[in-house]
C-alpha cells in the first residue's frame, strides 16, 4: 500500500494519544472537530478557518443571551427580596403611623394649652394656619425634590449620549464587523431617544420652577382672596405672614412663644413623617402584585436560559451533521457509533455553593447533610438534565414553593439581622443560578462514551473513524499494529474493508505482525523485516526484502509467517489469475 516512505507523523501521534487514557479528552475532540470541519461545505463555514472558530461564530450570540438572562434573573431575585422586605415591614409601619398620629394629636392639644384663655377662636385659627403651613412646606419640598430629579435625569441623558451609547455602538460594530455594512448603514443602528428629550426636560423644568414659585409666592396677577380661599390653597409666604400675625393676636408671651414654636416644629416634622409613611405603606400594599409579576418574569427568564441550552444543543447537532451522516451509512462497528449531545448537571457544584450560604444544623427540611442533595435529585435533577424550558421553570418554582421557608430557616446564626436582606438575595441568586449546567457532546459506541471504552475497542473505533469518516483527508496515514487487541474475525470484518477503501484516496502504511492482514488488504508493496543476532553481545542485524505479493520471493517470505500458509493466497489467485503452480515449483 505504499509507493515510498512518506508519512504524516501527526496522525500516528494522535492515534497513540487517543488510545491512552490521558489523551482522550482533548485529542479525540480536536481530531473529531477537524474531521467535522473538513466535512462541512465551504459555503457553510462562513469564512472560518477551524471548527472552534465556526462553533464560536454560531454559539456566541446564544451564550451572550444566556449571560444577559442570568444577570436579569439575579436582578429580579433581588427585587423579589426587596418586595418581601416591604411587605414584612408593613405591620411595623402601620403601627408607627398610628403612633405618630396620636403624638400629633397630643402635640396639638398641648399647643392649645399654651394659648391664653379667651383666645380660643384665634388659637384654633392659628392651629389651622400652622397645619396648612406645614402641608405647604412639605409640598414645596416635594416639588424641589422633583426639580432636582429632573436635573439628575438631564445629567443621565448627557452621560448616555456622550459615553454609554457610543461605547455600546462601538462594541456592536466590533462584534459584527463581518457583516460588511458601510458606515452610513451602521448609522441606522445607533440608538437614540424616541423623541427630543431636551425639549421635554426643558418644559418639565419650567413647569417645576413655576409650580415652586406659585406655591411659595403665588401669582402676583391673581391676588389670594383670604376670605373665600381655604388656608390649604394659600401661598407659603402668605401663610407664614398670617400665622406670625395670628401669634401676636393670640398674645403668647415670649417664653410661651418659644415653647409654642418648638412644639409646632415637632408637629410639622411628625406630619412630614406621616406623609412619608403613608406613601411607603401605599407602596408596600402593592408588594404582593409586584412580587408575583417579578416571580413570573423570573420563572420565564429561568426557562429562557434553558431555551438557550436547547439552542446550543441544536447548533452542535447541526455542526456535527456531516459526521452523523457518515456514521449513519456505516455498518459493523461504525454503525454502532453515534454523536450525542446532552446536558451535564454538576450537582456537586450546586451543593458546594449552598454549603457556603446555608447552615444545615438549623431546624429545617435540610437539617442533615445530604438532605439538600436528596431533595434536588427528587425535584430538580430530571428537569435539569432533560426537561423543556417550561418544565424546568415549573420544577424550580415548585421547589421554591415547597422548600422556600426551609431555605430561609437555614440562615447561619453568624449573620446579623441587618445582613439578612443581602443573605436572602445571595440565596435567591444561588437557587436560580445555572452555572452548574453545561452542554457536553461527543461520540458514543453502543451508548457508551468513547472515552470510557477499553483500549482495544477504542483503538479500532478511532482507526475506523480515520479510515471511513475522514474522507476529505488525502495525506498519508501510518498505522502501527492495527490488529493489536483484536480477534482475527474483527480484523477481517472491520479493518480490511476500510483499508481497501482508504487506499483509493490516500497512501496507507501499516506495520503489522499479521501476514493475513497483509494478504487480505491486497497490499501493493510489502517490506519483510528480519532480525538476526550475530553473537550474544552484539546488536541484532536487520535485513529487508520488499516487493509486491506477485513477487515469488516476497510471497514465500509472507507464507512463512502466514496463518494458513499458501492456502491464504487462493482467493487472490482467483482474482489475479496467477500461475500459482509454476511459481511454487520454481
């Protein structure tokens, strides 16, 4: 099968490494990916130079989308915790609100006591003025806060325009530089605000400034009719002036006036606190609805992560399709091979992350070590391994619903009360993490990963893959003792047909001790090596005899080591119509 001593040494080394336990993991995948890439039509390579480059081109968008989803899930988990805290604080806030209202009532009663007798009517008016003044001051404070946020929003818009959007746009152009779009075409992908936000912000600032001025000073063109308009609608400076005048009418002395002012200041602060608490309570009362919406969004996002895994599996299957087609058309050992893509769940990694967060000594369903693993295997593992996106999302929500309280009960006592919120967020991030799930792909033989086969079986499988599947490679191939660890029937049934086929497209050099192998593969050129030792202390002497099987001398040498001797040549005689009797007689 050779027309000169020429070999492709890399393939020899590859087979040696692949048959050893240490080289299987990397060498096998590298060689199979090379075969797959060379079997892929040029039009489907998209200008890439290797399988890994082609794989990255196909998987990068999926992996980046998965990363974005994971970040979004972590963010939503944090928001769920925030809503839980709001709801948990609601009873205390309601209690605090009731206490503040009672304190305000008591303070107002004390204010009345500071007013001299006979000034009850003026005192009541003063109380109303003080209340209206406090409310208007709170209104002005709120307006000023809104005005400040408009300035902050303007700064954010400027930052987006000058820094964030140019960076995002540059990154997009870098990632998709191969699209061939021109600069004018790329300009269509620049993100801008839907409308002219500068005009919107300017108008909002003007409204806010006018509202603040109206609350403080009123409209000079429309004087306030103090007899018809309620105190609550008066401008702030008029309220303060009228209040100060009323204090004089009430006739509170200097010492009492100081107490009155301090008490009124306390009332004003309490009323502001009451309004803030009422707003917080109103927000907290909507926590359940927001929490459910967040949980639903998180459930959907968690499922979408697994959709990206399914997409990744599909891409790998498509890339390996040429190899799959070749394997599907084969018989014998090759017919038992198949390309398999599967999810790998590293449950140990997930449990190790939990060990850093949870205390399994606490009273819960996870009290004993190993309980969490058992529960995960029972409720999550099958969905993680093979479930659809929807099935995985449902399984996780069921797990959280069933064991959520037990997870919270496993908080280590070393955490302080003020650290509980951050701890809960960390637990939620761990629970919905997917770092322990990956995609593994490779070749299986009768359902067993090729890496786990015995050296003999692995050797024949790999050799057959080189011979039968790597049909694009025309470089010479050197094989050392392909019959090793194989029974004679396997040699004849499995290897011989593929060597005969491979010789049509590439040079194959075989080193073998099996003369049957030489004869049955119809070797074109045979080199018979002999070793003789001249003396006990000398190195062996090697001699070589070469030629085709049609050469009588070569044939006699082959027959000396051939099982079955000359009978093995009968089939060859029929094919080539050799004059066997004459050759043997000579």
